[in-house]
C-alpha cells in the first residue's frame, strides 16, 4: 500500500514518455502528481493549484529552465524546483534550482532525492551534477 503523502508535485516535460514515467514513479511513492507538457501550461497550473515542488525539464518549447524557474519563483517564492538536465554540464541559470538531477537517474535515487528535498534536507545526492559541495 503506497504511503499517503500530501506533497503536491508538478512535473513538467515536453516528452510524454518521460513525463508519464515520472508521474507513475511519484504516484506509486504516494505523492499527488500534476503534469504539464509546456512551460505555459506549468505556469497556469502553478497559478491555480497548490504545488509544493516542481520537477521541470531544462529545455522546454518557448522556455529554458532558468526562465521558467524565475517565473515560478516570482509567482510562488516558496515552491521547490528540481531541474532535470540531459547533460552532465550545468546549464546557465541552474543556481536558481533547489536541486539539479541528470535525466536517467534510477527511480530509487530519484525518489530519495525528492524525499530529502521535501523534508528540507538539500544534501547532494548521487546522480546530481552538483557533486559533493554540500547544501547551498
């Protein structure tokens, strides 16, 4: 039986397969999951719903990760933002993210990273390109 968790996570990705995979993994873990396939849709959802954490792809049509993070943080300064990137080199603007993860991280490590962030512990995790630099 999945753990009941009131945390609401908004997943944003223009890749339907990646979006649905993350939704499934997070839902099984007990999170309430909303999805958006574009930056504009994500901002609409963020305006109209309670969201604790956003997991967003870095490259979205019409938005780069840094742009959407700025908009989200202006709208809801307390929302946590996890940036997913397909490259091991940190793109510009990633310092706005609460956590950066490389796409393809295994589900157990992905869930552990999300749980730590939600619990307020922003320690780096395996699979994060931030390395072992400690909390910001």
